[in-house]
């Protein structure tokens, strides 16, 4: 990807459907006894990978990118998902909860996904065991079996988005009621609950610390529209601020963006909200701020890296503390190549704002590091060459097309 920086982003853009909600809702169709249709899915590689997994399990799928995905799960008799498929994305582990809920049996290889820390799944397995499943974890595979899944209490040792979603999936078809304590509250948790309830499930409390799921014997077909992507919205807001442009983002949910909006306002960036749009209009100097990632509704860890890029040219010294993942800092070396003055102390990035970043050849190491390098490329003087851009395609739909429509000078070439 080649970016010539210095062009303010100007105009209007519509955000795509949410990646992290899509990767939870698509496997959830396996819990249904009839076909379901999902709309507003982002046309990204994680979605493509999950569709292939469902096909390999025997489900019938009809996918019209940008329009809808219909999944008929009735032929899905498979329960084994090999590493060749699971390695393509982190969310392949949701097949554990979905297959357990569907038929009480799952053999799923460990997931892939961004290398941002150890990312164990012990809490997921603890949750399945609480529902009566026998779990075996050997040779890079998780073997889960349950004669009968019985609702139970699950108390997570830490807030885990994946663990919360996986237990919701298995519990939706268990006998009796499951209560999840210390549950994650991200927007995509609520979206999954709404989808399950659209199929006739009984999920209450999503978005709070305690979620109650009464298992149902039968779930019926539905058509569901997933929420917009909170992290793509945030990335576009940051890119608008970084290029001192004037961008209106349509089709978003401003309440999902409050932690980022508050930080941009603190920097002196003008942010105005309407029902389903946000306008970002930087004015004058951008002040340095302190950021600390937290579980929702705190500052999202997925925006930590793009925000770090933005703060490289803020006036003063900023700090960014990453409390969720222990190794989400691979973008720092690449930003230094572009002239950023950055130091990492434990899990806190110290950023001394500079007057200019300079285009340079940089390499993407994970999805949101890629977003950070795109933001930096848009800010920098000269041309930035970004390599390994396939990571970016996992989570952003047609990113260069969207940025070009806002005036960015960005293109991709095959090496
Ligand atoms: C999901 O990852 C997202 N991925 C991540 O987005 C996001 O950063 C993360 O939630 C936090 O919001 C998807 O939804 C596919 P966690 P997940 O379980 O489920 C530890 C992106 O860029 N933990 O909430 O893996 C874990 O190591 C991606 O879109 C355990 O120790 O996140 C981490 O330190 C990156 N044991 C912390 O909890 C467990 O069993 C939070 O992880 C589970 C998690």
C-alpha cells in the first residue's frame, strides 16, 4: 500500500458493518433449526473464512457481498474444524460454543488471529465445563463433548469478550438457565444477544456485568442486521483528526464511540454527533493527552494503536497505557522509522509529539497495527510504503477506496 501524506480528509463516508459482531453472529446460525439471513456484514476476510468453515461443516450458504448472507444450517452435521481453517482468524473459536450448543460435540483447532499477546482460552473452557461439557485440550485441538448441556453459573476471572460470547452460544441451547458473571459489555455482545433473541432465544442482561440465558429447545429463522463497526468508525475519526480534515461518518452509533470522542475533544478536536453520524473537524493545535485502554465502555484496546499514531504529532508528551493485551506494541518500531519519538515503559507508551512524520517503508504485524500505519502514512510528509497489508483486509472493508473518496492519495500495488 502506497500513501502520499499531507492530504486533509474531507467529505462523507459510511462505515461498514462490525467485524467483531459479524464473527460472533455467523457461527451462531448453527444454533438455529432453520435458515437465517444476516445483513450489513462487512466484506472482509474474517467473514469469508467463517463462511468457508460453515460450508465445510455442511451448511448451505448464499453470500452476496455488501448485501446479505443466508445460512441454512440443517445440513451441518460436521463438528470438526481443522487448523487449516481455524488459523485464519481468532474468532474460529466461536465454533466451539456454537457446535456444543448445536449438537453437544465439537473438535476445533486452536485459533489464529493477531499476535498481540498469549491470548489463552482457559476462561472459555471453564465456561463450557460449567455447562457440563467434557473438555480435552491436546495437540492444538480442543475436544468438547456433552451428553446434555445443562445451564450453570459462570464467573469469569477477567472480563473476556470471546469467553462471554462463547458461553452465550453454548448456553442458548442448553437445558435450563445459565448466568454469566463478570461478563463483557462490548456493543457486539449486545448485538449477539439481540440476534439470538431474534431466533427465539431468551438472553437478558447483555451489556451489563450479568447475562442470563435460558436455553431453548428450538430456535427459528430470522433476518438480522448487524451493528456498524465501532473500531472502523473510530479509525476513521482518528484519520480525520490526523489529517486535519473535515469528515462526517454516517451509519455509526455515536454512543459506542464516547471514550474516543472524549479523548479527541480533550485534544482540542471538534467532534459533533447526530443520531447516526459523527463529524470530526480538527481546529488548530492538537494537545497531548493520556490514554488508558479499558473494557467497554472504556477506551477500546483496538483503537490504542491508531490513537498512538495520532498522538505522535500532538503538542506535548502523551501516554498510552495498554491494560488488556501484554504485547500490543509491534507498531512502535514502525512508527519510529517514520520519525516518531516513542518509548515503551512496561505497558505504557510515552510519546513526545514531533512537528513532522516522514514517509518510510513499514511492515504491518497485526490488524490494528496496520490501521496505525495507515493513519501515520496519511499524516507523514512524502510516501509511506506499507507491506503485509493482508492483515488490514481482515478487519477493514475496502479501506483505500474509502480513504481515496475522502481525498487521500493511497493505492495498492502487487509486489
Ligand atoms: C476480542 O478478542 C476481539 N476479537 C479483539 O479484537 C479485542 O481486542 C478484544 O476482544 C478485547 O475487546 C474478536 O472479537 C474476534 P478477550 P478476545 O477474551 O476475545 C485474556 C481486533 O483487532 N483472556 O476479551 O481474544 C486475554 O489474553 C481484535 O479486532 C484470558 O486470559 O479478547 C486478554 O489479555 C484484536 N483467558 C484479555 O483476557 C481467556 O480465556 C481480554 O481478552 C480469555 C481471555
